[in-house]
C-alpha cells in the first residue's frame, strides 16, 4: 500500500503562532488563560492545561492575575473593551488574515455598508468578525442561503462581502459569481487564507488519485470538516482525531491512500496516524525525512522563490509561496515599472510566478515580493551570457545599490557568475564598459559606492564633456531632432527661426542632450507652419540658480477641419497635458487613416504616410482603440 501525505497537512501559520506563543508564556512561568480552546484539537488543549493553562469561556471567567491569550480565530471588539476594563494583560494571536477581515468590517461600519459574511454563524471566527461592526450584518452558509437574501440585498446602497478564512473555496467562488451578477453594488473581498486555498486544492487533487483518503483533525474543526467534504466528492474519506480512531480493516485492499490534516492538527498526531497505517512512506522516505521535506523553507530578502497567484486586486496580488506556509504580497509597483499597468492585466488567479523576496515579516507571516526585481536579475544573467567574450555596457553604474555592488565586484574579480536557480558557477570573459553622470569619487567618500569596485572599474577613464562644452554639436543635434519630430507629428520639413539657434547656443544645458531633445520636441508641438521657435526657453548660464518654471506659451491654433483633435487641444493657451498630447497623437492617426481610406499597407497606405512599419501602425491603432475600417 502506498501512502501519500499532502504537503500542506498540519498547522497553518496562524495556529502555529498561537500555539508557540502560549507554550512560550507557560515556559516563562506566566499564568495563562485562553478564551475558549486555543485550537480545535483536544490533545493540544489537554497538554496546555496540564502545563498550567486555563481555558475560559469568556473574560468574566478569567482568574485575577492571569494573562489572556486571544486565539487565532479572533474576538469581537467588546472583548477587548472588557479586557481593558478589568485591567488584564493580554496577548493577541489573532490570525493576520482574520485581522484583515476585522478591518474590512470596521470600514463597512464607518461608511454604513451592509456586511455580508460567508461562513458558519456559530463559529468563533465569524462571531468575532460580526463583532467588529455595529451596522447591518448578514451571515450565509452556502449559495442557497445567499440567494434567499437577494431581495434584502437589492435594497442596500452599499455592500461589503467577505468570507470566513476557512470557507470552502469552490462554494465561495460560486457565491462571488452570483453577487457580481445580481448585486453590482457589492464590493467583494477575497479573504480565504492562502493556506486554506492550497490545503483544499491539494485535497481535491489527491483524492482523485487515491482509493481512500484519511483526514486527520478535530471533529469540530471547521477547516478539517471542509477538507473531508472536498475529499469525499471523489473517493471514500474518513476523519480521525488520533491514531486510536483508525480502523486497520478500513484500509484493507487499498492500493493507494492519501493523508491530509486540518490547520489545527499538530505534526505529532500526524506522525502517530501515519506510523499506525504503514511503514512504507512514499518514495521510500522515512517518516522523519518526510517531515523534514515538508517543513517550511526559511525565507530571506533576496531569495528567489516560485509562487502561485491566489487573488488579484487593483493595487496588489496575493501569492502562495512554494515550500512555505507564508503568504506573499506583490504590490503593483513591484509587478511592473509601467505607470499605466493594471494588475488584472498582468496576472490572473492560478498563474505561476518567479519572484524575489523583498522583505520578510515573521510576525504576520506576510512577505513582500517582487517580479520586476526577478526580471532584472534574470536580465543581468541573460546579458552576462550574451556578452560572453564580448563587451558588457553598464549604464548609470552609480545607481547600483550598495548591496548589489559586492556581487558585481566579486564577479569582476573572480570572472565567475551563477545563473538564477543554479548551484554551480560559470566562468566568463567579458570586457566591461561602465558609464555614469555621478561623481563616483564623492560617492566613495560618502560611503555610497564601494572604493574597491571604483578602482576595479577605473582602468581607463574616458570623460565625455557636457553639451555646454561642445556647443558646435548643437546645430547638428537640432537638425536631427527636427527631422525626428517632423516625422512623428506628420509635419513637413522644419527649420529654426532666425536668431533661435543663437539662443540655443547661449543656454548652459544642465540637462545635457536630453534637455535639448525635450526643448525641440516642445518647440515642434507649439510651432505654426514650417518654422520653429524656442521663445519659451529661459536662458541659464553655468552657476545660475535653477529658474522658476516658465510661463505657459500659447499652443497652436489649428483649423477646425483638422478634427477629430479635441477642442480642448485646438483652442487653448495652455501647455498640453499628457492626456491632451495623447488625444493629439490619436487625432493624427485618425486623420491619416481617413486620408488613406483605411488602407495601411502599400504605397498609398497610412504606414507610408506616417513613416512607420505597418505592423507597428496596427499595434498603435489597437492600443489607441482606433478601428481601421471606421477610424472617425
């Protein structure tokens, strides 16, 4: 008989934290009282009581001088009030996922929204959630009960919907579909914890591969009973609290048995059940080896991990980290550098991601991760390989974080690097060219750039003079930029007005060529006809203090027959905003498509008129939402 143990079996982070906290307090000689059984496991509760802990039904029953432990289920606000009234010391072990729901409940109370809770109304977690709002609350246990609430829900101006952290995932997904369809005003929060999601998903998969399933956990444990329901849909499943409840005859004839356990089941009980079932652990592993393999791997900043997306919101996505019972948060800024990117367009629930750990939080079990940093590291690996026996250009070397400089130094010294995910080093022979506009010697003195790295790079320094020291280049650069922006904005040949080049030559150009390029682009946008002026440019000379922003110059007044450029762009005395500039460019594309009768390819196509590749034009049209057959 083959026995397969679920990797997610056993204590979740919240339960593990509460149990360790209580044991630590008892070991310090503290008098400890828990509000209700600490977890849904009679054996653990009995062991705590044997060590001196007292289980109390409410605050009134807590003896004087005892310190209160609030279990991971959380409690209503009134309990905190009673604790403060009695002056009791307390330790809050509320699960971070439950605490998040408490904040949502308080927000619903603040704005007067109805709080809709999916869960067991008699469960202490749900009672704690309900106790964090004084407003209207409705609790439902399944889709049918939610459907019965519909008439009352339709009368509400605002609805906040949450789920008990151990609610059945499939049932919650069905409820979400119903709410999105019938109650458009409902704001839905995905509050089932990732450990519950992963545990139920693994039980679902494992039960489809096994002849029998054993679910270890308390008979009154909510998450254990939901695991039993999930497993029983595909095979014969039983629930046992201890090894004594397991009937060997029940396993007779089974070729493969799956084993999982609820979030309140300690590893010692899992071990007892497995040992009583068989000595043959999957892949010939000893039980100790199996336990070690299933232990959560430690996380640290900079570690590369694999994770699965659990939920997506506009500002972040929540992921389950492989090999860890922690939850990961990937903020939008760490998912993409694009300021216009939307999280829902970047990832979907169930996506597998490679990420870098940015910050760990062992107290709450919620870690911050980054996709852009992983891509940056992976990009460096790809660049290193591409530059093998060639030249690697490191731009803005002064911007490298001090923590990364040591890695670069080591690679340069040892001529070795290690690919992401590999355990062996690779040698390379690459010439390094580094550039910066920073004063690296000053940075070395300030301690923000490694001195040894500076001297490693400073073999053959080449100084590129700033634009103000090579004024003879300005006319050539201006001519190039005029051609570039004339083509971009579908203009004819452009030239500078008389005397304007002298003005450009007199400026100090603190922003160097980038500043000159921006000035010419702005001048082209504001120009009328085929001559360009930079009257808006405020001349500065070396040593001048930064000048205040110039007064807005008048924008071009264009004839009405050039529409569909928006009127806010055509008739304005303001500098164009980013949105107005986008409208201007969109209008240019629309006019080109109309003039070419929707034709893109060929000699008389819009691609030729706009001086761009047809495939690029198609992509731009799609991005701007322009129908090539009906562009207007």
